[in-house]
C-alpha cells in the first residue's frame, strides 16, 4: 500500500544573529543552513497494517506524513501510496487518504460539526445514501450524536477530536495518516479514540500510520514500529522485538500488605520505586521466576505483576544510544 525509496526532504533555513545590524545585513547577504528533515529513508507498509512512526521532536515524522499525503514535495527519492505519486495530488489518490493532525482542525469554528461533514461530502462527491450510512456509523462508534448540532467553539477538546475523526473519515479513506490524534485528551477519551481507530482499521482493512509521543497509543495500536531519528530510520520491526533488544530486563511490581525494608527489596533486584504498599523491581528476564518465588516467601505480597519496562524508557534508551553513536 505504501512504498518509500531513498526519500529526502531538505530545507534551506535562513540563519542570522540577533540585533538591528544583523537584520539590515541579512537584507543584502543571507546565510543559509541545510536542514535534512528526511535523509534517505526506505520502508514498505502492506494494506491493513497499523504502524507506529516514532521519533523525538524534529526527527522527520510529520514531514514524512506530509510528503506521503501530498502536502510537501520531496527533495528527491520516490514515495508511492497505493500506486499513486502523492505530490501529483490526483483526485483518485486524495479520495483514498486522510491526514489528521492533532494540533490543527478542519472543523468550522462557528458552525456545528454536521456542517463540516456536509461540506466534506460535497468536496469528495460522496453519494447521499453512502454519506448517510457512513455518518450514522461514525456517529455511533464515536458517541457524538449529542454534539453534532452544537457550534464547534462550544465543544470540549475531546468532543472536537472525535468530530475531527468523523470529518476526516466521512469519505471512507483506505489510508489513515494520524499525527498525535490523542494529544491533550484525558485518559478515558484516549481509550475511546484508540478503540475507534482499531475498529475502523479492522472493519475497513485500512492502513494506519500513527505518530505519537503518547506511548500508550503505540502500545495499544501498533504491532510494528518504524523509528526515525535525525531524518534516518534506526529501527523497523516488531514492537516487542524493539523492547527485548533495548531493555531485556523485566519489571516485577509487588503490592504489599505490610512494610518491606528497602534492604529486603534490594536483595531481590534493583529498586525502581518503593511507596507505601507498592514496590517495583527491575530484574533480568532470566531471574524472574527466582525473584517471584523469593518475594512470595519473604514479603507480605498481596498481588504481583510482571511487565516489560515502560515504552517511554525504551524509546529514551533508543534515542540516547543513537545520539552517542
């Protein structure tokens, strides 16, 4: 569905010192720096895949999505989406995709979301019967029936985000480019949006590329991740494999019915935290069984859980190691 080959996107950025003199001098002679936002990346994504596109700020994530959606022309290289060259912005291509930017909106501020959906129906030429059926489905899935007739300015952030998704999907796109779709939402609303994205993907066999700094989004939605840093891909593969490769240790979380000294906990593993009634230990994966057995025998354990390290820590280690390299 998506094929990228040796893709580059470079910018010439004007550089100058502060002050009036430097401002006047820049009128006659400017200094430019080449910023390599995307610097020769390759990947392929099959139809129906959900892929996390991860990286620190400035890594090239949003630039890549804008190239794939046709908003930006690449400096060089080739990008194809379902056989289309995005920069040509053919009508057939635009009908197949949607781009949702969590920090921007297409809803009309003083009009209700239903008006934006009607506008998009006209823009995409969606037949009335198809539009009505799709609208009912989206409104039901996103639970937004009560807000469709209210002015956008009166909606909460979560309500607006759900209406944004409805407006972006009213034409039934097969490729979803999602850039921070849960930014600013509370935990409950994030869960609703994630569940909706997964359900849309499964029911329509839609391809999803998701960028997010919220690792809960990635863990819940994306079996595969592509990690980009300084415009280059540093990992492309299974999320669980990335976790195992980067942080092979496990976390043992103990819920205690009484007090446990830090010394007693330290005998079991590295103490990550020790609060009232709760302790978290970092242990090698090979030692989990031994640590659990000792904890049950020596501590007032009421409950325990064994998990992978938080994905935020995994990604921090990935970027730190690449920065040192």
